[in-house]
C-alpha cells in the first residue's frame, strides 16, 4: 500500500506566502502547482532556477505532482549545468526570467514558471498527495574527483525534515524572510520546507541588500523570523538603518562570532539560533548561540562515533552519514564542534584549524572580512606547508594586519602572502569557496599587486 503525504498540510484558506501583490492562500498555490504540472509530463528530471521563492515552490510542487525529481546542484555555472545535462536525460529547466536563462545548455528544454497574478481566475484546490517513497530531489556535493556526488532525498524524509526543524524552533505560524536562495540546502530546508511542512509562511523574494531585507521584514506580519547567514547579518548591522523587530533569528553556512550574535539579538530584539548540517544529511542540530555553545540534535536524529568519526542517522536522515567535522560528545544528544577534518593544517610539526585562524583574523579591529587558505602544491597537486590570506581592511596596511596577527597566532601560521582586497569573493549564500579564493590570489600575483 502506497503511503502518501500532502504537498502541505496547510488548509486552503491559510496564507502560505507573503507576496508583493498580496497574501497567497495555500489553495491558490495548490491550483498553480496543478496547472503547471502537465507541462512537465514526460520529463526525466527538472532543475529549478527560479529566483523568486514562490516561483521556486510552484516549480517544485509541479515537479512532485508530475513525478519528476528536482536536481539541486551546488552551482548553476554553465559548465556545471552542461555536466548535469550529460548525466541526466530528459532534463527540463524551470525558470522565472523573461527570456531563456543563458546558463542553460542548448539541449535542455526551458520552461518558464508563470508569474503569480492573483487577478487571474483560478479556482482554489486541495493539497495534492505525494507518495512518501517518491524521489523528490537529488542534491549534489563536490566530489573528490571534481564530479559532483549525488545524494537522493525522498518526499517522506523531506516532510519529516521540515516538521523536525519547526518543532525545535517553534516556527509554526511564523512568517519567514530568507536572504539565502531556495536552491541552497539551508535555504531549501529553512524557508521552503518550513513553509510547506512546518506550518510557517514565507516572503516570496530573496532580499540581499540591508534596506531590502528591512522592507521584506516590515511587509511580513508578525510573528516573523529572519533566516540568514553571518555575512548578510553583519552587513545589516553595519548598514546603520532601522531594523524591524523579529521574533526569531536563524543563521547558518559559516561560523558565527559570538559578538555578532549578541549584536544581532540586541538589534532585532529576538533570540538567535544556528542550524548545523550538511548537504548529505540535511540539518541535524541547532543551538541558541548566546545561551549555550553546545549543539543539540534535532528530534529523531541520533549520533554515533567510531574510528572514522561521527555519524548521524535516524529521523529525516536517509541512511547513515559520516560528518566531515571533528566532534566531541557533550551528552546523550549534545555535542561540540572542534573543527573540520579538511580544515586542519600541519606546518613545521604544529597543527591548527583554518576555522581558528580565520576567527583570529576577523577579531582584529579594522578587519571587515577575510580568510586563510592553504594553497595547492606543484604538478602533483600535493598540499604545501604555506598559508595565504585575503582580507578587507580599508584603514590598514598588510604590514599592520600581520603585526596584529603575530600577537594572536603562532608565527609558523602567518600568511605568505596576505593580500588586501576591496571585497571577498563570496557566493549568493555568503560562503567563500576555496577555488574562488585561490583564483583571486592568482590574479593578484599575475598583476604584481
């Protein structure tokens, strides 16, 4: 017997999305999903490039109804999409642009998700039912060979994911404003799944600039929650604008300095929580940063340890997933993050983590942003015993930054070179990708700067 779950348990009259054109009832959303679904008939896979969060949700729902898995790559660069088109036959590209997205390979069919227009007559509908064991999404991490590694997500697990996070955060009934894309695993879980399966609602857009975030918050009824990253959060607090009060803040994608967390709680008059997880497992734990440094596993998720490291399983996690972080148990369902296996560097017999070095760099007064990176070696690609760093420090020289670092870290870890830049090469979620940092370093070397 096939077990099903609704696309959303929201009643048709419930507000599902807060849109610039007015609130969108769940029944209207279901109707738009059912209207689009036949256009995906016969497709093998879908890739959802919609930038508007509501359009993304319509495309996702239509793909689910049509039985078409949605591919969620870590990047939508043309080369990455071309690689996916070669691996997955019958790929269709969902988008909300006026014209065909130029990043789509020519062999991929483009399908525009119709713009939401509430004045268009469309009868409300009940939530469509989706089989729990239906393959809903395929998410990708960067493989060691450069070929993205696929991880399967089934509908039942995604439903449990959204419900588990909502239970931990008390997010039911909250309006969500997210600065992260719906295609990113964190944005997908903490805005789309929280809305569809956690009893929340969400703002349709993806505001980036501080004034746009403030406007989206003001347009979203309370109680409301801001889902963001340390990078976006710091920009908002430094912008010097009036920030609407929130009822909750959620942060992920990068380590969050405790000073920034305290500033955020004071500015928004709301408690701040962090979410921990990875693409392979999804979110698995949370913490209230200013109150307790330990992480607590989400409901239903368990952790075990062996000689390889820490594994998570149970709840919404599909199978057993080995985490890439160094983890110390702090009780039955609690733990501390020590660092990442890949972040550990050994120079002249001394060990440190890149995360720790970054924290020391960012703690220097006058440093606005920055990071360390271990460069690749010669032709064999082996790592070499040398660190480099980029940083944004408008009022400082590189010599002044290095002088401050000498008081904070062992001299063997001082970066050679340390390059001052106007802005860090952060992606849409505020993350720094190692290859992008290395590209900036190489360009500065070539220019002789």
